C-alpha cells in the first residue's frame, strides 16, 4: 500500500507542477491575443490552475499518509520546510492568478497584466520547485 500511495504522491506532484510549464508559452501568446482568442487563453489558464489545485489536494493527502506510514517525523527539517513553503504557496496561489485574469477586457493595460501574470507564474513555479527539492533531496537543516 505504501508504494501505491508513494506513486500517487509523485503523480500528483507532476500534475501540480507540469501544467505551469505549459502555461509559459500560453502567457506569451496572450500578449498579442484579443477577443475570443484571449478569452480562450484565459479559460485554458483557469482550467490549468484548477487542475493544479486538485492535484495539490491529492499531493497533500498522500503526503500526510506517507509521513504517517513512513520513517519520518513531522518535526523533520525538510518536512517542516516543505509545509512552510506550501502554506506560503497556497496564499500566493489564491492571489496570484484569478484577480489578474479578471482584469482582462476590463480596460486595464493588457501588456501590464500579461507581465504580472508571467511574473506570478514564475514565482509560483519556483515555489513548487523548492518544495520538490525538499521532498526529493530531503535536506537536513537541524
């Protein structure tokens, strides 16, 4: 059973990070898009973030099960660091994309919105990669 939960955890990590790399070229295309094409890009972006959120739920649930059934304690440094970055990323994700996506078509500066979206995307990717490093590298800080 542990192996199955580990596999689900790894798969959900891939699904939590992977879609954001697909969104990088989409954001680039959003610079020149307008009308129905821009609307389609925004729907795609929202769908990808929805997938990431749900994969994140599986990631957290399987992570809890792995710690409960595995050899690590909750006070292990890489687990504490992962949880700290995860909490920060949850707050960041809640504010990073949806408010910006809502501003498209509302008279706001299109170029500025795309830049904000791109910046938020890279920040979130870096947060996810930091958590991935904690989980894979398992560094011991204390």
